[in-house]
C-alpha cells in the first residue's frame, strides 16, 4: 500500500512508481480505480467524491506528471535533469485547482467539499504546484533526501533536528537495516572457543549444545 509520509504530496506521488518504493514493488497506479483511491487517500478530493470522468487518460497524465517530478527531484540531488521535465511541471501547475468550500454536514459540523466537480487538469495542478513550491523554497529544497535503505529509492523531506534522518521511515527501512546489521554482526562474530574450552556442539556431543536462541525482530 502507498504511504503519505514523505512530507509533500508531490513526493508521495513519486513514491507510487515502482522505482519509488521497496524492491519488488509494481506499478501502484495501474488503473482508474487505483488512481481514484489514491486521490481520495491523499485528500486531494474529499471522501465520497464521485470522479465519474476518471478514465485511463487520467492515469496516463498522472504518470507523466509523476515522471517529470521524479526527474526534477533527481536533478536536485545531483542527477541529470530530463529534458522538458521543468516545462511539463510548470505547464500543469498553471491549471486552476478545484476550489474548496466549507459546508455543514448532517451533524452540524463543518466539512470540506469542492465548489465544482474536479477535473483531471485541476487535480494535476495541485500536485504540480506543490512540486514548484518545494523546488523554489530554499529551506524545503535543502531538506530533500533519498532513503538510504537497501534498494529503497523513496524521497522525503528531512525535518529532523540536525538533518540526520537516513530513512524514509524508521519503522520500515530503518528497522529493516537494524535487523540486517544485527545479523551481519552475528554472522561475522569470531569463534568463541579458545584453549581449554569445550568442543563445539555437534553429533555425539549434545552436552556442548546450548538452547537455541531466537533473534527478536527490531533488535538494534
């Protein structure tokens, strides 16, 4: 499942591509139904919003925006910038995003809705404008990071104190790295036997064998 913890909605969109997630992940926005769910989960549209016109053309256009944003972020981190990526994002950002309205629900509390049915161009504009805001804000731009987890390529904004955050998620990639580090230390530990110590556990020497120990998950 997708996550919304990158710090910006444009980075959350990039994370839906296969290269934006963990190894073995596939295309997450693989059809109209999945895109509609992502738009709702990302809160780009209020819950229950009907997106009747959403079809494969919407999916293609969001894929194109995602690719352009990904290229610009790669360039910001020292990689090459794909030709036309900046023009593509600027063009989409010029669209008119759907206007929000506050209305009273059945219980009398205010709830968010939209002033008109959202179209594809308007929703693309929301994400494209977020990318423009990020790339033109020196503070946000300097906080852009790529996860250092093994084979993970998620982007995120590092807002930690001192800017020392290494992973897109401490609970996901961070814990995975800590477990792997513990296993490496265990595998590379020198033979504990020395002169005068009992022989290693093996067939015919059950007395040398101690109880098996399990490595608890998440061990540092």
